[in-house]
C-alpha cells in the first residue's frame, strides 16, 4: 500500500503543477494580444512610406504576389516578357546592364503563361510594362515595343 499511496500522491502533485502551469501560460497569452494590437509590428510609421528599417535595393526579379506586396518597394513595375521576343530580350539586356534605383523593382512576368495576369492588366502584347500599387492594381500601362530600351525609359513611361 505505501507504494500505491506514494504513486497516487506523486500523480496528484504532477497534475496540480501541470494545471497551474497551464493557467500561467493562459494568463500570459491573454496579455500578449493586447500589447501587439496596440503597436502593430509591421505597419509603416506614417502613411504609405516604407518602414525606416526597410533596405530596398533596386532589383530585377521574377514576378510573385509576395514581391508585389513588399512594402519596402515604392515603385513596382511588371515586365511582360516572352523569351522568343527580340524586343523583350533587348529590354532584359538593358535592365540587367542598367541600374534599377533603390526602392524600385521590375518584376518579370512570363507573357505566355500568365494569361490571367495579362487579362487583369489589359496587356495585349509582350514587352509591356505595368506599374502596380502594393495591392497589385494597375496604375499605368506602357507598351515598350519599338521604344527606347533603358531602365530610365521604363521608369519615365510608367509614371
């Protein structure tokens, strides 16, 4: 009997400690949302300006919804590119050899496979550039076909 009594007492203490720890965690968890709700960690300091901690080096990258939504970039331009298009290859060469300014990004979209995105932005020809807002909505569309192939021309014509 003494061994059974000891085991029962040990289990009772273990249960009491476990329940007590669970209550303490619940109390800590209930305080946490109040703190995080009062100061959202990822919201910009004022207006739509990127957070001061954002370091956004100009970039040329493949399209993704996450890249469009990246708050560190103030200028996002979609480049509807087709690998078989000589105009597109010319623009791509100009972008790669040029310099995309800080806080600007040019995102390469595959013209042939991104049919829904083309339709959303009213793109009807490859080598089209579309400035979008952080929600991915069209701000300005420019067809670069037959135009000056430079980063400056892209930025200027999509303002």
